[in-house]
C-alpha cells in the first residue's frame, strides 16, 4: 500500500515522491490546469499528479501556487504526497513520543500546510531561489589566532531581515526543513570554497531530523565538497541546539555517515535542553560547544567554573575538543585560557561577516 506523508512537525518532506492535487473549486481547478496541465482523471473528482525526484520542481510548483493564491480566500485546494512503500519508515527516525499517526482521508491535507512563511517571505520561495547566504564568524585559539569560521545563515543584502531560528521553525511546520537545511549547507560550502583555504576549519550547522536517510540525504553535501576540491577533514558539522536528540540510533547513523567521509562533528549547547551530557557521551563528538550561558561572567562565578571544569574532564575521556562560544568580555577570555579551553568564539574576536575577518583581539597585538 502507498505511504502518505503525514503532517507532523518532526517529519521532513522527502525529495522523491508523487504530489497529488485536487479541489472542488472551479477557480482552483483552472489554476491547476494552468500550472500542471490536464488532470490524471478528468471525471467528477479530477486529480492532478506531479511526480518529483528533485526538490526544485516540487518547490517551484508550491511557490507558484502560493504566489497566485496569496491574498485570496482559500480555494479548497487539497494535496497529498505519496512515497514509495519501500522507503524507510519514519518510525526509524523519530522517538515513540513523536511517532506519526495514520493519516486521515487517505492522506489528503489542505495545501495551506505547505504555505509556510516568515513575515512577507515565503519559505518555498527562499529555498527555491536560494535567497539567503552565510556569514562567517571566527573560531580562535586561546591567543586569538583564527583556526576556522562558523557559517551562519543570513538574508541576502537586498532581502528583508529574518531570524534564522524563526525561518527554520516555520519550515519545520510544513516539513520543508529538510529542503532548507540542505540548501543552507550547500550555501555554506559554496561560500567556503570562495573564501577559505585548505587547512581552515569550516563549521556548518545541520538538523539531524532533516536527514531521514543519512547516507542518501547527504549525497549532495559530500559531492559538493568534492566538486569544489575541498578537504572533507576541514569541515565540522554541528548539531543545532533546537533539535530533539532522543533517538540515539538515528544520531549515531548520522554521525557514521559524516565520519565515513572524514568529516568531524560538533554538538552545540551541551548540557542544555536536548543536548544532554548523556547524549554527548554516547555520540562522542569531535567538538563540544560550551554555551554562552556558562561563558558569561565565568571569571566571577564559581558554579560556572565548576561546570566548565566538569565539561573539560568529560570531553577529555573521548579526546574531544571544547569550544567556548559567546565570549564577549576580556575577563571571560583570560579565565577560559587559564582553565584550558582550547577554542573560543564570540563578539570579542569578531562578529559574523560576509567575508572572513581577522580576529579583533589577540595576545601580542
């Protein structure tokens, strides 16, 4: 039997399947004739079918439907997305608490669930037309020498501003976070190829939940790194702090896919929300990022000092590297140096920039 996409904010849309569209509204049917062509069955309940194997065709169609119906009353457009029954089950990706329910009405959903947006920006338009870029923030050694840069999603100069977290949150509601996450990764890789030489670390964020089948979902990422002639060992992919990390098997599969290509892994905000110390010790990332919460005023707070020492000791057990982020004060910097933190990041050393900039401070400068 066919497998239908279920609307669930934990489940990403796949990039291969069959999109079916239907409506009882004559205006909506005319629009589908215009954008898709004649329906599969022109009877009393016509259905328009659009097979897709690359996300671009799917996104372009949804973008046009959203654009042409913007500001109008809902046209009763329905859609369903059908996947090959041989595809991996979503239950392999998600915990029991997030397991999808059986779809009602044979998989049909209101088309509006795909019409996510932030402000006046349509998510599908941003992804399909690559209307974003990345800025780079230096990652430095204790003396202030940059050893790499983290890539952070930003709007293009001519675009209205957006908050990346809000953009991904809106995309998640429609299952579009898999497409957005992939394009953000590829954007960072393209920028890295233009600005950063071999040997400089490139830190790039990713959403594990977008990788429903890690090896195949990352093919474009690995191919892009190779096509640009870059060394995979220079890349560090970071699990973002907003992701649920309770499915350890899936996370281990994701880590294995990256590490099979020689890529390093990092965990963000360890000790906070989803990134528990237990998860850290299971995954044993190459880099562990210490959140700003523990960095701010650490030189004056004994509790924070104890936490920093604990993280350093735990990470040393699996030979990981601790990176303190959010360093904004020279007192914090000097304490973290004395504590033995090997890498630092924050406004004290440089803000995110469209081009790599030297660290703003450093010993001997």
